[in-house]
């Protein structure tokens, strides 16, 4: 396959007018020093300062600098997804626009993708220049993600990552799922995921755009993507299993209450009615919920089949195909 460039650098940004010229010049110096052909795609996520004017000025000076501007702030995931759709480089590098990610890492990341044959390489900011209010929640967040995903990365949320082009053209990033790109990639069959320790620079301009709420939302997003990725194509496996278990538990309790009454009725003459026992209503609820879950799984399965696209499976390569 022919690629337009060796490297595409995708940079999502929001109100970073001060750092953009320095970042672009830094990237250019690294690229020229290593002889890479490249493009830099700056995705302005609805900035309210002069960021888009700066992008236009940089693009006029150098045609390898390209820009995309959103009419409002959609979030980092949307910016990355749009950049992924437009990039044409063999290796795709993502980094933040605040100068905390070092372009000096690009050659080593490129080598890991190109020569070591990784699908995705994630940066690890082992030494961070962030307050404790960010580092401690980040460690907890990363530990939970490692446990649920089985991917042994130290820093899932690091903006500095490298990808084979096929990876970014296959995955879809939306909502706040940029934190889980390695997880999305793994569940799309890209299992060669590596990690590289990278430098973390102190913030030079502006202030952080993320608050403590990102960790709360991040955990909820993790649960969401875990469910969708595992059961999107087979919702009956999830709803049907829960429904069957609930129905069986309710049925067994009801059957046990009836048997108990029958065996007590003969020697005692009169016993408490089944419907007078709270356990009966618990069993009834379990049966009803079980039926509803089973039907939900059945309907979800039908919807999934009806909306399935033809030829949606990723083919790694073709050889000796009959035309």
C-alpha cells in the first residue's frame, strides 16, 4: 500500500494559541532532522481564542500544516476521530497541543510501529509534573482499566500515542472514549500493543482543560465500552443469561414454596397460604424480570442482525484470491 507520508501527526486543541507556533516548529525540527515526510493535522475543537487564526497562519507558511475547525466544542474524542479520518501517513502520532508531550519521542515511536511491528504504542509519563489531585485518581483509574481490559499499560490516558494507519482507519472514537483507544483497538483485533516511557513537560502556557470529573466520567465510560465491545454483536448472551438465571431462581423459589405447603398441609391440616409469604412475591418479581430480560435480549439480537453491515469484518490481507 502506498502512503502519502511517513508520519501523520494529529493534534487536538482547545484554546492553545500561545503554544501552537512553538509546538509546530518543534515538530518540524524533529521531522527534518530524521528525514521523515510528514503532515501535521491541527484539529481546533471550537476554541474561543485566536487558535484557529494561528492555525491558518501556520498553514499559509507551510503546506504540511493542515487544519480542521469545529463550530463548537465537541470534545477530544471527536477531534481525534476527525483527524484519524483525514490522515494519510503510514504511522499516525497523536499528541496534545499544550507542549507537555515532547515531539522528540516521535522517532522512537515510529521505530516501534514500523520496525518492531506494533499496532499501537502508548506513552507512559512515569515522571509527571501534575498535582496530587490528578496523579492519585489517575493511578486508580489506570489500575481499574488494566483489570477490566487485560491490557498492561501504565497510562491509558496519555495523549502521546503511535498507531499503524490501519488501526485508526478501523476504530471509531466518540463521546469520551479517547481514554480507551487501546481497549477499542484490542477488541478490534489489534493485539500488538506496546508502551514507551516518555518525557512529561511542565505546562508552559494556559491552564488544564480537564477537571476531577473526568475520572468519574472515565470510569462510567469504561463500563460502557466494556459492555458494548463484548456484547454488541451478541446481546442475547448478556440479557438472555441474566434473564434465564432470574427466571430459574424465581421458579425454584415458587416451586419450593408450593411443595413445602403440600407436605405441611397433610399432617397439620392448615398452613400459611403461599401468597401470604413475602418470599413468594420476591420469586414472582424474579420470574417477571427474567422474562423481560430474555425478551430484551431477543429484541436486541433481532435489531443487531437487522442493522448488521455486509463485509464489516476486517481482513488483514489477501493473497491468491480469485477475481
